[in-house]
């Protein structure tokens, strides 16, 4: 029997172990999409205790605690940090087979050298030890990133964000690149007219451009896109149920914008036309600047109205949706390709039923300009676990070129989530190792090892050119 999370965790064969230790382990990390706070990095904060590092903002853990019957007071409520940790520790033994169980213990091992299982029995000593270390300079957030050999990361930022903290990070000479990413979801979401108009007003202030027409609106947004570019940004990101690709003409979109800013209601077809137009415009700007555009597709968000009212969005009430992805996505990519305005693109899919659809869609628009121009993004959110990653890797292998994959990203709000790159690398090496041992791949570790290094780091470095 193997020991729990020992040095050969997930590496079932000798070849897998050789590949991981010989090639994958030492590669640096490019975390090209996450939700870390640039303010916390700029101020190089220390967490006061492990609850702040682990449980503030981690809705994965919150969902598990709720499923375990923990009252909200001890999850997002006014209980003390230690009480919250106690309830998390009491939940952990029941998370076995959920990725949280592996992540929790990998994080304890990698950041704190703690090999114990978190449970009510070990809660107090683990809380005390982790919290004491988190307060030391060695555990400032910049040092947490250094400890994991991160070379570059991209945060997720709204066009109206000042990027003041990104600026401070550069001015302070932090050697790890912390770049913004342009996420204009709010600039195209017209489901709530009042919310949209409040956004237009904020954009007007931030851009110093008076917005009286759709042309002004685009000029203001473009000025932000330009500003992000000056700040080193070279990726955009969109969180959408599905791609919108309705037909429209300029006069229609101008009229829809006029209606919106006059607080008139718009029809559902007008809503979709507006979103379709904005997606194309953003994509054209991304292409002009040679950015990488990312589309996170398929989440069904805010399912619980009561929780949305009391706790707000992104607090753990989202699920996998069953939106129709293929036809609109194809039409959108084709439209951009036809006018030679298709930027490098990463498509992330939340519904595993669509893995093969997405894997085959990427192959339709590779044009020989860049290897792996259209990417099938790594297993994401509910798919960010052994089974989901394996399924994504297999679909990509079967229908595209795994060797050109830009690899793993954390997509996380937590500074402690970097062992997920290790988790991915072990799964990857295990798959290659198994096929070498089965005689399905040649026993040429140098060749396979080079491809593993590419997927772990080199492909992302070439693709993003940070
Ligand atoms: Zn994300």
C-alpha cells in the first residue's frame, strides 16, 4: 500500500516518477488566469491566520461546509476566525474524494511541511502552527508566490479599474510579473438597464470621455483597452454562459444603446444583438494588439435567490449549465477569421459533455500563424480535479495536439492554490508514463520529457510572450 500523498502521489509507474522528477517538477509557473488581489500583492500583506488565507473568499470550501450542514454563521457569518477554522477542520474528513481533500493536504505539506490530516483532533495545533508562520516575513504573499517558482501571473480586472496596484507592483520592482487582464463582462451585460447605466457613468468618469452615443461609449472603452495595454496587459477574459453571435448592423446597435441610456427597456433579441456586437468589437481590439482572448463558457450562476440577496455573487451558488455552445461559437470565430481579425484564443468549457465539441472546434481555426493558436483551456472550476483534468487532456489528445497545450492555471482567489499546478503535472506525467510502460508510446524519455516541459511552461511562455 502506498502512503497518503507521498513523493510519488498520483505517479503510478516508475516511468511516471522519472518524468515528473526529471522534467515537470523544476519548471517555473506561468499562471495566466487567476483572481488574486493585486492590492494584496502590491502591499505584500501577511495573513493574520490560516482562516484568512484559506477561508476568506474560497467558495469551494464554503460549499463543502454547507453540504456538511455547517450553519452560515461559521462560513461567511460573524463567527470568529478560529470558530470558522474549527468547522472547516470538522468538514475536511468528510471531503474525501473531493479535490478539496487533496488540495488541503498538499497545501499543508508544500507551504507548512505539515504531514498530518486536518480533523477536529488536529485543528488547534494546525491552526496555531500555520497562523504563527503566516505572520512571519517568509510568508508574505510575495514570498508565497516566490516559494512556488511563479514567473508571471495575470489577475482579472474590470476596464474601469485604475490598475494603481499593478503600477505599484512594477514601481516596487517585484521580479514576478503581475499583469492585469481585461475582463469587460459588465460593459456588455445589459440584462439590468439600471446596472448598465451605472457602469456607463463610472466609465465616463474613469475615461474622462463624455458618453452621449454608442461611438462615445466605444471610444471610452477603447481608451481603457489602450491603457491596459500600456500597463503590460496582453490577455482579455470573458465569463459567459455561451458565445453570442446574432446578426446585427451598426444602426441597430446604436439605437439599442440609445434606448439603454434613456432607461428604455430592450427586447430579448436586442439584448443578444448588443452582446454579439460587443464581443466582436472586443475581439477586434484584442487582435489589433496581438492579445490572447479567453472565453470561460458554460457556468449557470446565482441559482439561489435567497443567497444572492444576502451574500451576493461568487459566494458558492453556481453550477454547470447546459447551454448550447457549438453553433454560435463557430459563427463567432468564423466571423473574425473571415476578416482576418481572429486573435489567439483560449476556450474554457465548464460542462464535460462539451469537451469533445470544444476540442474539435479549436481545430477549425488554426491558421499556421502560431502553434496552438486556438486552445482548449484546462479543466476549470467544477472540472478542476483529477477526473476533469484527465478528461480534458484526453479529449485534447484525441482530437488535437496535447503537445501544443499551454497547460494549467489556478483560476483561484487563493494565494495557497499553487500546488494545483503540481497536481496537474503529476496527472500529466502519470498519463504519459502509463502509455510508455504499456508500449503505446516509445520509451524515449528525453523526447516525451521535452513535451512535458513544454506543456508545463515553455508553450505558455511562447504563446503569451509576457
Ligand atoms: Zn476565472
